[in-house]
């Protein structure tokens, strides 16, 4: 039994959820990588036209969102004590 093809709003909600989860990472590099990787994956899958491949990509995205949520929790537990240089406020010299 094939899953129903997700609507455009469901797909955009999944992308927004990825971006929200990426903001939860305390480390700048991981936060930006997660956001960039999610956006790249959605752009890559935008060209899919078959209903089965769209449903498969959507279900894979949902499973990866669950992984990202768990990883955000783990990273928050073991957050580095010093912030990244990229997270420091910009101060003129």
C-alpha cells in the first residue's frame, strides 16, 4: 500500500520544521550544516514527478527530522562551554 502524496503545504511544513530544529543546535557549524543540508535536499527533490518517489522522499525527510531532533537534544546536553567565534557579537576594532 503506497502512502498518499504529500501536499505542498505538508512539504513546506517539513522544511520549516527542519530549519526550526537546526536553530536548536548550540554549535554554529552543526547548526548551519543542518540548515544548509535540509535546504539542499529539498531543492534536489523538487524535480521529482512520480507520486511514489515523492512519497518516499517525504517519508525519508520525516525520519531524518526525527534524527535531527534527537541529535539536537544530545548536542544540547554536551554543548561546548565556550561559544563559537561565529556566535560572538560583531565589535568594530
